[in-house]
C-alpha cells in the first residue's frame, strides 16, 4: 500500500473502441468486439484498428504543422491523447509537470519504411534516426505541450504503460515533481510486426465466421488467439486525495521472474503472484471486487495468470474481466487501457461482460486490481479505488 494515495485526475485514450467519451461509454457496454480483418501481404488477419473518425483526427493532427508530417503514428497517438488529458486535468499552460510515455515497439511503421528504402537504395533519409528513436514519444509530447519538466520514454514490452505509472508515482512521492503525465502508445499494425507474432505462433488464425477472434481468458480454447491492436492511453497523476480524482491508486506491485525463455513466464506466473501480493499490502484479498487481467489470448499466458490469481485469492476469486478480446493487444499501451476500463467501472458501477465466464458480477465496485506483464516475466499490479 502507498503511504499517500495517488489521484488520477484525467485520462484520455484512443483505440479500436474510439476516443470520444460518449462512444467509449457505449463501447464498454457493448457485448461485441471491435476487431476487423485486414490484408497484410498474403495474410488476412484480425486487428484492432482505430475507427475512421479517429484516423481522420490523427491525420488532421499530422497535417497541422510541417514538423509533424514525418512523425510515426505512435508519436501522434501520444500527442492526440496527451492534449486531451492535460486539458481535462486543468494543466493547460503549466510547464513543469513530468512526462513518461512508453512504447513496446515505438516507431515501427517508420522504421520499416526507412529500412526498406535503405535495402533498395543503399542509403537512408536524413530524418531516419531522430524520428525512429523511442525517446521521440515523450519528447514530442513535451514539445507539443510546451513543457520543460522531466521527460522519460521507455520500453518494457507489454507492461510499459504500468511501468510508466510506477515511474510517475516514484517522482511524486520523492517530492521532485507534483504532477506527472504517464501512459503508453503503440502503432503495431505493420506487416513485419504481425509476422513476428505469427512466427511465435501466438497470432489468432480464427476465421471471419468466429464470434470472438481473440479469446482472451477463455480457458476452453485449444490454440493461441492473440490479436494486435493500435492505440494510446495516458493519465494525469497528482499526489494525495483530490476532489477532481477519477480514481485513486492505493497500492502498487512489481516483480520480475528469472528468465527461462524469451517470451514465457512460469506456469503459475510467480511474478504475478508477487506483484499482486505487493499491490494488496495489508488490504484483504476479499476486498478486491474485480481483477482486470493481462490475458493476451494465448494458451500459456492466460492459464499462468489464472493460476497465479488462484494462488493469491484461493477459492474467493474476484470477478475477472479483460478488454483484449474487444480491442486487441496494444502492447505497451495495454496496461493504461486496462486502467481506463477500471476507471469506467468505478465511475459507472456497472461491471462489463466477460464473454468467456459464468462468474456473477459484483453489485458494488469499490476496489479493482489491474495486471500487466511483458515478455520475460516483468509484472506490474495496481490497486484502484474510487
């Protein structure tokens, strides 16, 4: 448990579910997924793509200034969501808050484009290096918001966004900063990125007739069903209890396993057990109403997390939900999109559906545990409350 709670005073996201608050409210309650099929070379695959309205808004942002023309979508998504969050929090015009926005893959699309040009021509464009560095994301957000506070970009694969939250909390609790903008941004819908997941045999091969192409948390599935999605989500953090808080972070937990394989964690996800216990602290496991799982839709990943939850919570397992079956796995942004789901649940006191479960939804939602883990077993758990 944290000595002093951390308030989430604003949150903005963009994903396959949209970005507008009215659209998101409807999307969270929708029992259907928002995945679509797209051709990637010879492969037609399921993806979680931004809706046309949000694509148009991103395109408008790209064309709003000549300096933004050559930025990768991962940077533009971060700019788009950060502007909204800062305005919502009332930070507009301030110049000293911290920024930590990470990404698992970074400027994937631009890197592929520039590398292809290099293979063809034997040379590359002038802006190749500065526009494909990971630090590009937070640096451009700081530039766009005219901010001169501490700026951090990082990649810890799929737990990146929640690791950014940990960083922001550390800065706040140290007294070095009193406000921090944190989150993750990912634009992984490229042929090479999808081919990498297919090479690992993790990607969903379910056809167009499948009701749920990503079967995250479906313990009856017999094959991997991960689907990639694009998007970004950021939150404004402030120390202490705040009247304008959307939700409060009460506990944080983190753990890393000894690496057994490049992409795996142990069968019972020891890292998750440790991170969840740390986040709970002195809070009884019976006080947790909902767990928002990481569950990417893979056989081993989903099963190991469920075993870890059973180890920590015993027979009294809280209501389990997940959003990857609905919008895809957004890698470095996924943890913050899970927080966004948690904030929605706390605000509206209405548990969303889990299409692969018969659990009874809680009548009151007071405490939520959010999980994320990346390749190699780096887990993060956060305890949220109203």
